[in-house]
C-alpha cells in the first residue's frame, strides 16, 4: 500500500517541483524559461498557495492555487508515480483553499486530448471554451463541489 502524505509547499521544495514540471509527458512547456523560480516562490504565499505530495519522503507531485484568478496554476505528478491518487488529493487541497477564500468558481486550462483532460472531467469539472488551438478551459463551481 502506498502512503501518500500532503503538506504546504516551501521554498526548499521548488527544485523538486521544477524537476517534476520539466519531466511530464503531457502539457509540456514549449519554453521552460517561461516558468521561473520566482514564479514558484510567488505562488507559495504572495499570489496563492502551493502543496506537495510525498511518497516515502520523496516529492512526487505538486499543485498551486492562484488566488486572484481563482484558478489552478499548476498540478503535476512525476510520471513515475502517476495513478497513485496524488493528483486527486492535490487538486482537492487547491480547490478547498480557493473556495474557503471566497471563490465561487475555480478554473484551469489544460491541453486537449490528454489524460489530464479526462482526469478533470472525472473529477466533475465542466469543459468550457478553447483557450487557444491547444488548450481548453475547465471550471468547477462551489455549489457542485463536494467538500
């Protein structure tokens, strides 16, 4: 049995989170330089909140909630640890934070025709308009979210 643990992310976690972000097989950054160390730092408290999921003391995934946009800024799992439920737990923490802070709707975007798109649909998110040629918006309303 896998024992996943969750906690608030800290500055010390940024290298591990960045490594995970750069290792994913879907929603790959076209230009990794666009997501800076400072952005990870800012979303730890100034612009939102972040969490990590650990397995046996190793960070295997992370999520970030963006307060002003009421959105999920990031949710990524190390490809070697997909399918353990870490994404579901991290998404739950981010949504709970945003709803507790007063958001009525939470949004995110992800690439179309990906496992991520199917994951969000399975979690009750509603597929919206296309963001651009590659990404689609999703939203989750507070009224339909299971606390």
